[in-house]
C-alpha cells in the first residue's frame, strides 16, 4: 500500500489559525429508553472538515450514523436535547439549530407529490430565510440551471409519481445544491437504487461536487461506494459509537474501474470490512468489489 493511496489518519484537528468549515467537538448523545435508562449512542466524537471534500461515513447498522449526521446539521431528534454534550461549529460559529448553509438529502427523497419537478426544486426559496437571501429572478435562474445540470430539464413539468427512483433522487439533489450549501449531509442517498442507477448517481454527484464544491458528509453501508467517492473515509464503531478509523484517499475523480480493482484499494477495502466485522457483525454492509 502506498502512502499516496492511503493518507494518514485525519482525526486530530489541524493546528491552523483558520477555523475549519465544520468542527464537531466531544459529541456525546444519549437517548432515553422506554424503561427510563439512557442509551449512549455517540461517545466523544471529534471531527473537523477543513475544506470542500467528500467524506464517507460508515459503521454498523444502528450505531449512530444518522444521529451524527443530524447533529452536524443542527437538527434535533424529536423531543431530544441535541447534543447531550459537545459542540458543533460551522465557520467557528456554534450551530444550535438548522443552519442555512447546511442541507440534508435522505434515501427517501422527500419530494412533494403535489408539486412538479421545477416547483420541488424552487420550493426552498419560498421560505423567509431564502426569500431574504435570493431575489425571485435569481432563484428561478438557479433552478433552471440546476435542472440542466442534473439532467431533468425535460422533466421539469412532471410530478414525482411520474419519475423513477433515480430521477426522484436527482430532484432531491437539485433542491439541495440549488441553495449552494457549504455543507451537504447525505444519509444513504443511493441506498434504495438499483446498481446501474446508483453508479450513474455516483458519477453525477462527483460532477456536481466539482462544479459546486462543499463539504459532503455521506453515510453509506456500501464499502465500494465509500472508496469510489470518498476523499476521506470515516468508520464508526458499534454503540456507543466512536471513530475507529479515519483515512484519506488521494486518487483523483473520476476513479476508474481499473483503480478500483487495484491492490491498494483491496487493502483499504479489507481494512474497512475488518472494522465492520469486528463491530459485532450486525452491520448490513454491502460488498460489491
Ligand atoms: N429519537 C430517538 N429516541 C430514542 N432512540 C433513538 C432516537 N433516534 C435514534 N435512536 C436510537 O439510536 C441508535 C442510533 O440510531 P441511528 O438512526 O443514528 O443509527 P444509524 O447508524 O443511522 O442506523 P442505520 O444503519 O440503521 O441507518 C439506535 O439504537 C436507535 O434506536
Ligand atoms: Mg441511519
């Protein structure tokens, strides 16, 4: 394994004067169980994201990935104080609620069934925060441009029920990126798609990220997807989740099938799978190499 292929562990915050784009410090999250006992889900998680990059987050099923992702976005689980302790900062400012520079995309793309594709992508600009930030003319121009970029310009007047799963996920991605977020949080966004559509969406995400750089934190159960997309791969342990691995991949995008089949990638792949297996084997990881 070459040093160039597998970067050094990136867990420690860099000693630079500039504030990282996103910093999560000593995050501990506990949930109250029906019997009144507290379940510790995240334990002393420290993460910083210095610059635009694609960061893949893996861990066994139920370990706390979605919880961590929501915290990075300042979103509180219903009726739960978030975080139980710790601090999330975006550009050095404490993030204590939904942040306008942060957008989430889910596996179930949450498109409004009563709105056309174009109306769905325009939808966030109707909220007061975005009305204040972006004049209506610029909003519609951005939407039309984004529909071109995700390849849905010809579907703009159709409704979500008339689209495939991949096309619906393109709508969700367009609605997120049209806001030009600094942080894009993606929770298993391609998990429900067939292999060919997932591959197309992975290519699309890389192209869109090159055109609209931001910090992407992407939860996946698919180790190959993590190695294909990630500038950095972060692995959480089983509950209470801690970071058990954190490495960078320097290979440029787009990454070829030949690279993916190489010995360096095999080492990275085995390393991540070993962590997931060691975490109790409850993880429903997908093995596609
Ligand atoms: N609002 C909540 N109240 C109580 N417990 C919760 C709440 N949200 C999540 N949990 C519990 O916290 C743990 C972590 O949940 P989370 O959804 O973050 O895991 P995950 O790693 O995303 O799981 P998966 O791989 O299935 O998507 C689980 O045991 C879950 O039952
Ligand atoms: Mg989850």
